[in-house]
C-alpha cells in the first residue's frame, strides 16, 4: 500500500468500476508544502520542511521529497534537518493555508451539500444524491480533482467507496495525486490484505498490541473471535474493529460537525524553568483559545494542558469544569491549577492549553447569579477590539514587553493544527 512518502501508491484505471459506492474522502497532498510551492514555484521538486527555522519547533508538514528521507509531521525540526540536511525550511503561513482550504471546500460544495470537513485539508463527501446532475461517484471524483488543480493550483487524492472508513483508507493508499475506487462488492477483498495499522483509528500502540497476538492483517482481525479481541483492546474497540474488518460502517457524512477541541501551544526558544513565566504563558494561550471558542459560538466543559520537557517527554493533565466557559481568565486559572500538580523535574520545551468537551454556547442552564459577568464584559470588549484592529493588537497589560524581557517566548502562539 502507499506510504507517507508516496511510494507504493495504488491507483484505479480510468473508468474503474464504481458500483455500490457513494462516499468520497478527498485529501490534499502535502497541503502546507503544496501551498508554499503554489506561492513560490521555485520550491517545486525540492525537499521542504514547513516549520520555524530555529530548529526547536516541530514539523508542521513536509514535501514528499523530504518525506522520502524519513521526515514526518510533528517531528522536531532539528531531527528533520539531520535526516535531510539539504532540505529547505519554510516558515508556515497559516492564514494562507486557511484561505486555500476555504476555496477547496467551496469546490466540494458545488458538487454536494453533504460535505464533512475533517481538518484543514481533508473532507468526506456523500455524492449518492448527485448522480443525476454530475454522474457516477468515480466521475465526480475525477471532476473534483480536476477543478481543485485548475482553480486552487494544488493536487488532491480521492478514495471512492461505500463507506467512510474504506474511502479514507483508499485515499491514503493512492497518495499523492491519485484516485482509488473500491466497488461495494469488493470491499472485503480490498480490506483483507491490508495491515491492521492501516485502519482508520488504529494508532501505533493498538497496532503493536494486535500484531503481538499475530493479528497483522485485517483478514486476521476479521477471523479473530470477539472474546480474544476484547481481551486485547477492550470491549468497545473490539466491537468497532470487528465491524470495520467486515466492511460494516454505518457512519453518515455529518455536515454540521462540532469541533471536539480547540488548542494553542508554543515551543520556547530556550527551555524554561521559571514557573511564573510558565503560568503567565498558560494565561496567554488560554486567551487565544477563548477567542476561538467565542468566534465559533462554543463553550468548553473541560480544560487540558500539555507539557513537553527538554528530553521530549510529554505529559497531559485535564480537568472537567463545573460550568462550561469560553472565558480566557477561567480557562487560564484551571490551566495554571493543572500546572501546579505537575512535577517540573526538567526545564520545559513546549507548553499548550486545550479546551475540550465543547458544546454550543448558552446550552447550559442559566444560574441565578453569574460570577463571571465582569470578565465576560472585559473579554467581550477584547473581541470587539480584535474584530476592528486584528489579532495581537490588543493584549493584557501584563504581556506587554514580554518578548523583550523573555526572548525565549514566541511572539505568536500557534494553533495546534495538523496537516497531511
């Protein structure tokens, strides 16, 4: 099957049998790198690492030329440079990526209103109701690929299948710039020979557990008795994996998909051992998270922090809130309480704040007395100023001059975004 570096890809021939299908998974190819090449064609064909050039940040994405040297997303830039010394390091431009993403998603919606955006660079489409207007699912997939390249200037890969799970697997196998059609009647045949770690939702740890028990392919998984599988991965996962191995996936394309979490994180220029500085940065990150919550009309019922030490050991801590909130002050207070429970045995390389268990704002019962009323007025005023003058123009007085006093602090915390 295809690998992350594009080798071993499998694609369908033109006019391939697409009977029994109707779900597309469309995935942009090395999206961040592709947009950078779109804006600077001289980068084409070169190994690119998308990330901060200081070497302490992580790789946001990489071109396929760099991936063939082992470079992967979320890898430290310093490690990526050791693997591919001649790679070019290009700083990310997230606003530009979001703009191109919006353009691509608009193309998808020209073919069907049933679009479920999974991330900035991928989406599911249900085209079963678009046949009379546009043709068969395979024909629609080809038209989408052509329009994305012609109008957005980048390439995408498309999996065409009867279910979301199989379509997602197919798009991965045909990357980059390919299309793979799995007819409904051949779903079991397609799945059987694939490794269990190729299944959508099976991470490295789960794959190791399964493989240690001789369950290496999806066919092996299908033939494993459910009680045996339950002892290996637990009852809920066993039921889900057993069903998927048999091609059973009833999940529909969800057009109104609520984000599961919103997070911001930052990698310091030098490792930080100052607890007061870490507490202050948690509040700054919490403010960024809260702005995104309010923009999305969401509240968080849980808060988590992420701490990565100088040896790259990473831990998380989380807490459920008594009342959902979209206030930076409240999220920051909880984040700092969570930090107090962490043994800072080493200096900190990266710190992050995540709002989770999201729900629509105002969906909770109203209290007789709102203890956060004053903070809501303050942060509402902040939102108004940001909408007029832009992000970063208005900030807490305590943060003014921080980057001059503490040069290890990045000027702009980054969203914890993932790309292919």
